[in-house]
C-alpha cells in the first residue's frame, strides 16, 4: 500500500511541486492482486486429471492513484496543466519509482492516463490517474558484464540472473561491436549453464567492421546503434534465431568475438504494487 509517498516519473521528482502519490483506498488493510495470471490445462475425455499446458499474463496490470498536496492546498490551473503534460498519455512507458523504504531499490515502467479530478468547494485538490504497467514485475538493479577479445579463443563470462523467476528463462540484452569476423562470424555465445541445451549457440554471421548491433532477446528486436557504421542490410538474416537465455542463478557463458560486447540482465522482482 502506498501512503502519501513522493515519487519520480520519467526522471522528474514530485517534490518539485510539493505533491505525493497514494492509492485511492484509505483503509488500513488492503487486498491487491499483483500477479493475475491465466492457467491453461488440457484433459482427454475419459481422463480424471488435467494436464498443465502453461501459464500466461494476458493483461497489463492497472492501478488507480491520486496525486495531491499533503497540505491539502488547491492545485492551481498552471500546476494542473504542468502535471497533466508531464504525467498523462506519454508516448511510451516511462520509469516510475516510489520513494518509500520498501520500494526504494525498485522501478516500474508505466503510462498514466487521466481518470478525473477531485474538487472540494469548487477547487481542484487532486488528480486521479490510472497507471498501466508493462509487466507484472518490478525492476531491480540490472546485472551488466563487459567483454573485449581478439577472437583467438573462447572467453568465459559469468553473469548472475537474480530474478524471481525459477521455472523459466530471463532473456538479456546483448550489444556488440565486431572489429573483424572470426570463422565467418561476428559473435558466438553459448550458455553452458543451460542444462536443457548447453551447446545452443547465439550466433551472428560476419558483419561490416566496427558495426554496432543491439539485440533485445526479450522483445525479439535487433537494431543497429545510432552511431553504427552501417544502416543498410537485414540484420535478422545474419542471426541464427537462437535468442540468448539465462537460467536462474549463475550463468557461465562462453563467448567468441573479435570486438567488444556488453550483456545486460534485467532483474525482475515479485513485489507487486
């Protein structure tokens, strides 16, 4: 439960306006459903049991908040305009952090939409917003590892996946720059800690020298860095489509590249809202 806490949204601190954010329910005890999932199962006609077929989060979580002044002062028209411009209907998810002890180390990604305003004696004292989040999880501090190699041999890299996900993989972001190809390849990565397939290769064919590529393995997006030497050619055709995946805990990667690489593992936290 959020009880009149300051917050930072898209890098801007609410204390600039002397405002706080709180959930609408003022009860001392609240019940919320932070992890609303759909469980899929199948059953043959004569079977007495269902067989598990997967679990999904089909809808983005939403919560209502009220933005108000703890001194309960009216919000002027100028402040209302600036607040709504800053908060409402932004073009994409923005980072939201609640400044409350149990939330200080975590961030969320959300978009606010306006629901309404609260008036007292004809004056606006609060703005009611709906926050739509991009995930059921909060985000902890991501784990980052950098590597530089001449490609003459495999290099071992250890990265820890500390997410609260134990039955599935976490898919990191990989960015790399190839100086020169090795074995007609730009980069090869094997996760030897993936017991299901320790020889599975994340692999790109040779690219142009000094071409900078970013691979979001979670969203299955590949793109060139804005300062890359080339902006032409289909990068997907160079990729073997084995998206890099990490197991819970320690991951030992074997990497071969003549160039530089960074891997960023997001930390997903089951703390709810």
